[in-house]
C-alpha cells in the first residue's frame, strides 16, 4: 500500500556527460577536454589562434575573417550571456572549431534566445572546454600560430592526430575569400539602428553616395556603418570584374575584410590594379592588404596575428592613440608600400606593424583594423566619414581631415575653436 505524500515519480536520470575531445597541435601538444556544440565523432583541422576580447564571442564566431581557424578565447568564462539573432556578423558560424576554458551553464541575459552550446550544435560547430587556455595561448604567443586538429573521435591515437595536424593546409596560399563571399549581388540598406553611437548621429552628407562593396567576407556591421554615414550600398562578389563594378556607376568602391592569405586572392587584386586612380577606394583588413598588393607592396604572415578588442594603434598624422578591434594573421610590408606610393597613416604600438595608409596622389585609403568594432571599442568609426570626404574631394584624407572627422564623431571642437 502506498503511503500518503510519498513521491511515486521515478527519479530523474542524471544528465549524460559530454564526450571527451582532444585539441592536438602540430608540435605534438595534446589538450584533453570536454566536447560541446556538435559533439558527433569527427576530426577537423585548421590553424589554431587566440582572441583576447573579454566579450563578443558571438560576433567572433560569425566573423567570416575566422574561416579556416580554430579560435581560442583567452577570457576564462564564455557563454554567460547566451546567443541572440541581433549580434550575428554573418548568416552563420564561420569558425572551424571553438576553444574555451569554462563553458557557462547558464545564459543570463534578457536578449538571449538560446545557449551557446545549443546554437553551436545547430551550426555544426564543435567546441572543446575544460582545457588550460592560458597554457595554450602562451604556447601560441611563443611559438607562433600552429596548425592543429580538434577531434571528438576516440579512435585515432594522439600520434595519428599530430600527423594530421602537420598535414593540415593552414592559411598560407589559400584563397578563403571565395569560400565566404556572397555569390550574387545584393542591395544593402540596413543602418546601425539601436547600435548607433552613444554620442548621437553625426551630420549626414548633403547627398548620398553610391558605393559598391566587394564582399571578401564582409561583416554586417561594416555594411551598416556605410549606410549610416551616407552610402547606398550594393554588395558584389569578391571576384567581380571592373566592367561589372563600373556598371553600377559607383561614387566609391569599398573592399571588405575577409579570411586567409591576401596573396591568394588574385581576382580582386587584378580588378583593383585596373580600377586604382579611377574612383575612390577604401579598404578594411583584408581589403587593406589587397589594395596594398594591387599597388605593388608585399604582405607577410604574422607570427601569431592580432585578434581582440584591445589593440593600441597610433594615427601618425594626429598622434592620437585609438584602442581598436582587430582580426588578422597577415600584414603589409611598410618599406614596399612606401616604394609603391603609399603613405603610412597608422601604426600598431605593440609590434610597429602597419595599420593604415593613404596614397599620395590617388584616392586610396585603407586600415588594417576594424573601425566598425563588433566586438570592440568605437574609437575609429570616424574612418567611415573619411571615406565620405574622399568621395567628396576625390583625394585621400589628410591628417587634418582625419582629425576633424574624429572630433565630429566625439563632439569635440577643433583646437583653437
């Protein structure tokens, strides 16, 4: 006979523990942790890198510039505010794999629509948690970026995985822009909306400018910033030829960010060689590198790249320092750029690599970092206004123009006013 008040429900089964996962590097290092996201048995290879941002993991995961990479977050707790549709930087997750120290067991934010691990599972992306990300980051900082494999398959031995890592294709010589670029032209008309700067809107130009954006892996917030500063934007594939670009009668051409080795993106470089001097051209990140190569400059692979929202950059004209968002593994050789007619405008204060340039006689201007942030600070949003100035005057922006644009953005009067 069952007594009154006795719980007759069967006890809940304990949650199934996550499967084991291994991150193995080409130097023989093996990190063992727990899988999350897509935990099906699999082994994937990529270059392993790290990002020093304290937040913004969703923007990182969906940034096309991370295609072909396993990304490690140095912040020790990831996933605490979940995932939402408003913070996507592309239509899907772009990373090959994701590495965290601790995965939050809650999604504590009113904007969250799902937990990070559930979203990654839907996206088919495998993550690994519970490893010493500090030790991994120190290794990458010392030895440089390394190829690796992330495996949830128990069958391969550690030695077999090390060999797979050694044979991984990496990033050098690989055209990843063609893998992330849109294939069909689109009209982009979405502005910043709720993401407008807290200082308020800056004055818009008298007329709107017709801009063609070549999509080498463009982040959505870059396109929003172009619309917000006064551009009507048509997005074309990365390999659109000059005839197709000129068919839209643009006032200016924008070259986007993107992943991989700029030397491998030959179609875009050839188009830029034909278009330089014929219309104003602005480039960000990979666009900066492609413009440099079109001028005749060289690019090279950085030891471990710049990835995070706290990179200090100095504007050589104004002497001001901007804290910037960055994500790149290649850089432009400064001496070869100068020989090609480029004038450095920005420099990285950590390693003195090039962060921006203008052309002395042609309307060409580019920066290596990300003025749209997402994630990161907004110190550099004035650079979009410099693009407007360049389309207005037909000349690359001077130091005085950059100073005025930055002051307008920050509601700061010019010196002596």
